[in-house]
């Protein structure tokens, strides 16, 4: 399944909680309806992003684990 996104955030070099902080900063700058693709390697980021999305006006469209790490597609509501 392919998802078009508006912005890419590569946090593969960052340790927790930096990917979540950068995700919030990126989404704050984006208009409603936009989709952010986050790429991260740290496994702790998975739980943090799920919690962050659940507690904010965002929707986690897709979460994928592959050879590059974890990919999250987050829509700003």
C-alpha cells in the first residue's frame, strides 16, 4: 500500500525521545490534512509515536517495520 506524504522526517540517527520531539515540531508547522512520513531506527520510538498520536489531533495511517527501520505515516487532523 502506497501513501503519498507531504513531508519526510528522517530520524534514523536520533535516539529516543528525539524522533518524537522532531515529529511534534514538524507537525506543528504543517497545515491540517497534511501527512508526515517519519523514518526511525530506535525501537523505543514505536511506543512513543503511538502514544503521541493517540493523545493529539493526529491519525496514524500506517506503521511499517522494514530493513531501514520503522516508518510512520501520520496525518494532521
